[in-house]
């Protein structure tokens, strides 16, 4: 039987965990409501159609605009938003314009993961890390901008190289179409565009997301109430994330930290950071990036640059196995729904090229920018 002291220690640990992850789960629900309502209003479809018009018939021009949209959506509304909402839009766009769906599918899933390093809201792992960095007075974006930029550039270049033959040619420019409800469209656009600066300039991410969700919910209730429902809330996702937190906390109580310490090593040199990022990426691809982060985090709290290397590994690394990140699983579901068959062998083969390069340039950027 555990002692009273042992019970108190475990209760305290779980109480601290609840205080830490509670706001993150609230943020997850609020930002999901923002993204889902923006999609139902038609914001993402309008952006995709706008990109096709602005591209002026150039496949390369259209692809670059999709890169910009996927990057911005990942940074401001999270990688899951890109996987769930941007993926089907660009796949439908590609099919209608008779372009390569695989090109746009890989663009969405690679950027959903590798563009998720710049803001705390871009990834749940970032929110967890930001909670550790804030008490130390380390601004998240000031720490992560260099690896975020380096990894983003590498991703875009590799996409252009791999799909170079599909980036040439032209398409027929679609005609502009009428928006069903311009007021709701403008409201959704203002909310989504406003969240980016709010997050970047240090606003409380949970409060900002809740306010944005409330504005969109009220606007929809006033104009199109059928758009609002309880299904907007990602109950299953929140429950799953909560269970992961608890399981990893239990594992730490039974000695997980000492085991991880031996794997990730010590030090802040480039080889030390690369080792840490590589172990993190491997753990993400074997398990999933969220439990990988939670398992390794206690071993890297001695230096903010080591925490940054962990993020490089668990954010840019989960692109070899389909279960490595929730965003990839969601993306695969959207691809199946759009009739695109994903070859996981090809996915893994390309990921084994991209991931090592991302880890190398990401950790090197950390050293250079320090």
C-alpha cells in the first residue's frame, strides 16, 4: 500500500498537471471552434479560389500562394487546422483545375508540421514549452524564429525539387463567385487575421482564442444559427490529449525521466542539440509527437536552447510514420475522403529525406542565432 506521503505527492503532481494543461485544453477547443466556423462560413474556400485567380494560370504561382496560406494557417490557427480544413480545399481546387493532387497534399501535410514552430499556438507542444519559458523571461518566438525560418525554407525547397515537374505549366483561371454572406465572411476574416498579431505580441492565447470563438459564435447565431452546434467542440480530441498527459505523468512517477536522461544526453553544442532533436523525432515517429514531448521535457529544462531543440524534433520530425502526429492522421483521412490514395511507403521515403535535413538546419540555426 502506498504511504500517505506518496499519495500526497501523486495528488500534488496531478493537481499541478491539471493547472498546467487546463488552459491548453480550453485553447484547443476555442481555436477549433474558430477554425470550424471559418470553414463553414466559407473563408478557406474563398481564399483558395482567390489564390487560383491571383495565380493567373501559373501552376508555380498558385503553388506558392498555397504555401503562403498553409504556412499562415499553421502558424496562427495550428497545424491541425491546416490538416483538417486546408487539405480538402486545396485538393478540390487541384482536381477542378486538373493539377497534381499529390503536390498539394504533400505541401499541406509537410507545412502543417514544419511550419508549426514560430508561435506558441501553432502546436500544442509549443504551448507546453511556452509555459516553461515564460517564467524564465524567454519569449517563445524570439527563441524559435531562426529554426522556424530555416526549417520552413528547407521544406519549401525540397517540395519544389521533389515535385518540380508538376510545378510547370498553366491552368484555366476560374471565374470569381458571389459570397453567400459577406458579413459573416468579413467577420471570420477579421477574427482569423486578428488572432495572428494578438498571439505574436504576447496576448494570453487562451483568452484571445475564446474571445475569437465567442465573436464568431454570436455572429453565426445572429445570421445563420444552423452553423452552430455542439459538434463544433472537439470532445474526443480533448479527452485523448488529456489521457496522454495523465499516462506520461504516471510514467514519470515510475522512473521514465532517468531513462530519458541517458538517451538525450547533456550539453548545448550543435552535436548535443542534434542528438536531442534526433531522439525526439525518433520517439515521435515511434509513438506520437505529444507523448514524446511530454516524456522528454523534464530532461531538457536546464537550458532554453535544449527545450528549443526538443521542439525541433517533435514538430519537424513526425513525417515518417502516419501516426507520428495527429495532424498527419487527420490529413490522411481528408485525403481518403477526397479520393486520393496515399502511399505510406512514398510518404516514409520522402520523410526520411526531409526530416534529417530539418533537424540539422534547425539545430544549427539555434546555435547561430544564440
